């Protein structure tokens, strides 16, 4: 069995979810990929706090100790621009495969980071950065290759959708609903990024880069959040047979691309209106394939850790010392 050592940067909601999933899926991963993952080091803010499934000697709060020489894959789940950016750049310069769920970092510096990865023969997996457990990155990168994507409309922020759902269906106040989303581990450390629409904008920038081949600066996205949405506005929409959702939209206008995030009223039967609680929905229109609807849980430990682990398993194939190695499932006959 091949052992692969992971440097895990960040052990919050998603990092903790990944640790649990690595343990729970150990045998399945061994059978399907022929590897056993091991945590080489885990970077956390507070080493005195115990982390389930992580032996204390693996923990460090020192950025310069976060990626030991024997780490073969780096998983960045710190969020935010720094120190995440510095660590990801350092890992890519070492030629290590990096997996990240950091939409803010990718939206701001994606073009540079992918160039750096290419220059150093490293890979950069980012399925967890948009859509949570919905494999939308894979779909846009692989399955839809060759299509000209005309537009994309999506519910991309679980926290906002929980707030809108709870306010409308349970009569909760905005603050109460936000607290619930925070307790469930859906919200960003700075929940202003969620309710202000910026988290959705970051994800839209990432998905647009895949769909349209163009890294739009986050500042070019027209962003309006849900802070001003009132229970009355939701009740009025409901009375008209409509629902309010925070919609991220990317639309081609000739050669130009228009990106926006704003609350929008939609007919109840619209696919985006059907997003409930932390669900994300992404509607993609391709010139050949037509309209596709992707849906699933877009936030939280389980769904996002699933996306991250998928990338980690893919990264194994990119490890240089595995040239002569094949996953057992691929060697079985029939
Ligand atoms: N804060 C994000 C959300 C987490 O609520 O969607 C998942 O990216």
C-alpha cells in the first residue's frame, strides 16, 4: 500500500470534515486508489485545542513548519488571502500538488497561481472552492469542454440561502437565521462576505474562469448582498407566487462578459428558486448541450470535504514517484 503524506493547512469546519472523511473512507480509498493517506502536519491557530483524529504532535501553529519536507500533497483550507497565499505559492514552487477550497484566494490571484503551478509542473485542485459537494468544477473543466458556454446563473452561497429560506418559511429574523447558519458551520469567519454577496462573487469569478476562459477581477463583479432583504419583501414575493434568491449570474454580451450578484425574485418553479437551505444550484447553458442544472449541498463540512478529498485522490496520480504505479482497481480484470 502506498502511503501519501498530506500537509493540512487549516483544521476548521472543512479541515475537520476532511480528517473525519479520511478516517471513515480509509478502506474505500485504499481499494479504489491503492493509497493510505497520512497527516504529516496540521497547521492550526491554537495548538492547545485537541482536534479529533489528529495526534497532538502533528499540530503546529507555525507557518514555517506547516509543510515538512516529506509532505507530498498540500491541502489548503485556511481561507482568506494570507497566510494561505504565501503557503500555496511556496508549495507550488516546490512542485507539490496543492488542493484548495479557497475561493477568495483564487478569485483574487487565480491567474497567477495557475501560471505558477504550470511553471513548476504542479497541480492545483479547487473543486471545493465553488458549489461545495456539487462537482461543478469537474463538469465545466471536463464534461463541457468544447461547448461555448453562453451563460451561467447560480445560487452559490449556502449561508444566504439558509437565511432566506428560514426567514420566509419559519418567520425567523435575519440575525437569528444567520446565527443558525454560523452554528451549522456554513458561514465564513467574516459572515459579511456571505451576506454582502462577496463570497458568491468569488465563486462566480472562479466558475467563470472555467466557463469563459477569462479571469475577471472580483472588483468587476456588480455585487449586492441580502442585508436589505426584509421579512415583508419575502412575504410579498411569496404572495405573488415567487421566491427571493441571491443569484450569481454570468452572461455573455457579444465579446463582453457581465458578472453580477444580487437578490432576485424568481417564479417558484425556477430551478434556482428550488434551492433550499444550504443547497446550491448552478444552471449552465452551453451552445451544444443546452441547459444543464447542477444541484446539491453547497456548504458545510461533509459536502466540501467530499470535493476536497476527490481532488486529493486525483493529486495522487500526479505524484512523480508513482510512474510505475497503478491503482489496484485499474489492474483488476473485467
Ligand atoms: N460560506 C460559504 C457558504 C461556505 O455559505 O456558501 C461554502 O463555500
